[in-house]
């Protein structure tokens, strides 16, 4: 058993993760939860830091025949980030993923509209941003978010996750100013193994977490 052990659930993981992020409390950060699961973790971080909470929709671009096998990710600005190394290993081209990208783009638009409730785009320029997920397996989503934040002109980028693979950590460190991960097991099998309760997160769960931030004044412009 490691220092942090198995997390009870995403909220427990968020509370433990937030203790490692207190150094950023004084810079008035924006906390971005990767929807869906990362938002639940991020809600605890935002509460501890007294920070604004936002949800960011990042959609995995999966293999057409096995969607859980990630070959890239799509960020809110509509830009697809591909894992060209994985594509090369499989002998695939980017254009073979066009139908997947189209479907994921439609779902991303739906979720963005639902979560933002008519508000305009997030204003992240010149801010310290802490991106939070519930776990990182390949690091593909993290890479996409890091590059998205760079395009947004943030002042400082932080990636925080309760658990990640060593490969995901390595990839994230190339895109973020700081990477904080409580557990980095080797070998890494699955994110869910580090949670007693890793049930699927719904849109309603995300909206509930955001609504809690609204009531405490930590959501919105």
C-alpha cells in the first residue's frame, strides 16, 4: 500500500489531491474539471482553494472498432489532437477517423451547451489554471488540454490527478508547467483499480457539482 492508498471515491480523491495544491491558493486559480469524472474531483479542489470551478469537455477520439482505445482527443475549440505514434503503429491515417471525430464533435457541443448554461467561452488568458482529472491512463486527454491551455494564453498551467501511469505523467510534463499526481504505479493497469467506488459519472452529477459551486460563489464569471 502506498502513502495515499485506495481512494474511497472521486470526492475523497479530490480532498487528498487538494492538499498538494495549496501553494496555488494565493494566485486565484481557475480549476478546470475534465468532464465528466474529473469535475467531481475538481469540485473538492476548488472548494479547498476557494477557486472558481469550470467543466472542460475533452472527447476521446477512439478507434472506430474499439472506442475505448484512444487515438487522440478533441478540445472545446474544436481542434483534434492525434496520437500519431499510435496511428503509425496501427498503420492508420487521420482521415480514417473522420466519422469518429464528427460524432465526438457533436457530443462535445451538446455537453458544452448543457454545462455552460448559455454563458460565453471561458476566459483563461493570463490566469493560473489547474486542470483536474480522476485519473490518467495514456495521457492523451492531458496532452490535448495542455495544448488547448497554451492556445488560450494562460499564465501558468497545472495538471493534477489522483493517479496516473508513468507514460501519462511523462507526456503531461511536456505540456504543463506543473504536474501533480498522488499515485504513479508501475505497472499501471487501470484508473478504476485505485477507487473503491468508480461508478460512471452522469451529466446530472456534473451539473450538481457545478451547482454547488454556484451556491458558494465559485462558478461563473
